C-alpha cells in the first residue's frame, strides 16, 4: 500500500497544498498532527507537542492505503519506506519563515530550531534517508502560488514527471553573512 507524502518544516505550506491536492486528485488526506491529537499520543512541553512516534507509526501503519495523501512534518519519522510511493518535501526561504513564526507566536527557541532545520535541509535529508532518493523530491515554495505547487506535485503523482528545485539556504545565509542570526547558539 504505497501512499503519497507531503512533508517539510512548519510554515512551508504543507497543509494548504495537501488539502487542495487531495481534493483535486480524490485522495484520502491523513493529517499526521490530527491523528496524534485524536489518539492522544502527545505531551505538551514548553509550548510544543512531543509525540510518541512509535505509537503514531503503528497507528498510521493501519490507516495508510494506496489512495492516501499523508501530510505532516513528522512523516520521515512515522511512516516506513514500504508505505511510500513518493514523498515531496516543501521548502521555503528562511527569511520568509521568520515572519510566519512571528505570526504563529513561536518562542525564540522554537523559531530558531525550525529555521535551522530549514536552512540545513534536515527534513529533506531525513526523508531521503527514510524513503530513498528515488522517491523523495523537494519544491521551493517561496515565490510560487499554491495552484502552481499543486499542479507540479499533481504531475509527479499522476505522470511521474518532475523537475526538482535546487535549494541552498545555507549558501544564501552565508552569502548574506547571517549564520549567527540562524545559528545563535
């Protein structure tokens, strides 16, 4: 049962894109965060939710079908390779994410952790490690409309046609001499 996955750091547009994509392609949307909350397998700590990934993986394993579109930043940690046909990692310019995290009222620590993760491409790296480089693709969502992103992913899901975006946020912030802004510790 091979599903499709949309993942990426918070604020990159995962849920917005996934909702439209699921509707357009008649896929069953499975929101990892909602499943964790419904199943009460998390603990709140300092404004963040710590999820029991082993329990979540087990629950998702029973829910996922070939018609599933699974969305969430925890995807590479709670879905196994044998369940994934293709994974798309959404990426976004870290300078743009700063304002998103401010609007969401993230603590400084939480914002820095998520920004650092985006700059280093942690979710992309972890997705490749879990799902394989032949099944994992990234899209820079920074200057693209939701409909453009949905169309691009739809072509990948239906036709297998995809031009992966090159993303180098570390090069961008290095060029701007901003490493300490994103990695202050």
